[in-house]
C-alpha cells in the first residue's frame, strides 16, 4: 500500500504543471526510516518551518527498558520547529541545511508510552521546477518518560507542496 501511495505522489508531481518547491506553503508526503509514515511541513517564514510526522516505529527505543520487549510496531508522532540555512552548503541548486528542536511521542510496542525531546539536523533538496522536496534527517532524542535516556531517529522522505 505504501508503494502505491508513493507512486501516486510521484506521478501526480510529474503530470502537474511545472511548479517550484518554495520555502512557503504546505507540503505532505512520505518518510522511510524511524518512523515510517506520513510527513508534513508548513513554512512560517522564508527560513523557518514546522514539520510533523505520524507513522509506525518499527524498531524500539529500548532505552533502559526492563522486562520482555515486544518488538512489534508502535505509533510515532513528532513535531519540530526548524531553521533553514540556504548558504551552509555551496550547491548549484537549492539545498538547505536545517536544524531544530521538537517533541516525540511513541505508544505501543509492548511497553509504556514514551515522550522525548528531539534535536533535528537534516539536509533538504528542492529539485528545480518541481513542487517536491526530498530530505534526510538524523535526530538524537532525549527520552524523558517513562525512563530517561538517549535514542536516535533517522528518516529519508519526499513531500509534495500544494500551491
């Protein structure tokens, strides 16, 4: 099912009139990694944005986890505030480095729900004459409940920006 959704988004972008991914507006798409699911981004200024993720965590935090771990999937939700530096990477296209802070909530997987603080670092590419952005991010997470510890999330994704 996920493959079909990704194909629909890519095909829709290919037949759409040539638009440029702008650092404004709202975009939605898919991300793969930890978590795997939906990704959304809303620009609040030319250099700042809020992003959201809702998906399934396939691994597990296992931060100081005691007991029998059920490695089943769990629901993952995160929200981050991001700053973009369009001059950090010298490239011919628009390739900003971004960083930010946010929060993550995980539930399921055979253990108590967890809440954590995210520190986001990523790179984004805006293909020329396209309403898409493609991103890769690495996210250290300081889990604060039920036990404290440091974990990591990472994802690669694509979003379509609605004009």
